[in-house]
């Protein structure tokens, strides 16, 4: 039987701790916990094998029968009234469910790739919303992994998880330094295609049918020289207006679905 507790005060230590986990990456690191909001996101999280620490449920929204299953054992359930749920939930459309989940670190060597992988690599992308949007595109395009190099935000930032709608769980996602990722890709025969304006060719004229890593940097500074030098090809997206760059999530979607088009032509 699941352990069920009822909390009626926003001053309860468990509620305060949940809010701190949402706000502070240091607390997430120290406790090894992160926060997932929404029934759909939690289901993806459980399917990916993450261990659920505690689930906060608002019965007025989620219903009295909602009891998530967890292969790691019974999940402690904390029932909260609607006024408290409003304090712990950021979105209105999350079905009355917020959970604390144990961090599970993933490394490059943990990635299980097929013979002809399609990988997205992001260097020093800072905004959680952009990372989440890239993960959604990666999921939609059937990418085999997303590698975040030298990240400026942690993978368990609640804004990233919300923006990805759970794709951070459906697409194998790893954080690692560029100095490790470049030789890792090279040793596996994965072509490195860097998105950049300088010395580049149109993306749709570049073969992506073989093992491919699509590498993108920040909109403001682009990629570091290490990636430019390591690249097997430099690619660019036509920019017909006065601006010279797209949001990284838009660029990722364009490049991913060009790879899909070529692979299914």
C-alpha cells in the first residue's frame, strides 16, 4: 500500500523543501532530487526508470484514484488542497500532480546507440526553455541522443523539464565537456556537422544519411573553435532577412527534419 499523508499548511517543511528544489540548483545537487510537474511528464519519467521520491497530489484536480506505479517500490503520496497546489505548481494544466524524483546521472558511455545514430549536440546553451524545445524536436524526429556540452543550466531545471514536456526522459540526454564529446564522436565514426555562418554550405546539400551529430551553439557567440576545427562539415540555414541567426531550438528542428527527410527519401 502507498503511504498517504495529508498536508494542509504551506508552512509544512515538505512544501518548503519542494519549493526550494524548484528554485535552487544547489539544493537539487545536494539532495539528489529534482521536480517534475504534470501527469504526462511523470509517466514518461517512470517509464524511463527514474525513482520517484514523493508525489504531491491535489485530489480536487487529479481525482481520488490517482496512484502512480513505481518499479522501485511504493511511492509516498502527499495530498494537498487546491490553495497549496497553486503555490507548488507553475502551470494550470498539470492535472494536479507534482513529484520529487531522484537524480540519475547519465554519462557518454551509458548511451546505447544504433548503427546509424542521429545525435544533437548543444554547446553552452543557457536558457532552459531553449533546451526543452530542442528536446521536443529531438523526440519528434526520433533522434538517438542529445548531448549538452559545457551546460550553463542543469538538466534537472524544472523549466527545462516543463519546456520539454517530458522529452528529457524520452530522449537519452547527457551532459559532458566538449573535450570529451569530440573524441567520443570521432572514435565512433559519427560525422560532426557544425551549424555556423562562416565557411559553410547549405544544410540541405550536406549528406546526413550516415551516423551524424548536428552541433549548435548559442545565438550570441556560436560555437567555439574546438568544434569548428573538429567538424567534418560546416552547414548553414539560409537567412533571407536582415537578421543573421535563428533561435537554437528552431535551427535544431530544421536540421533534424532535414536528416529525417534524407534518411526516408
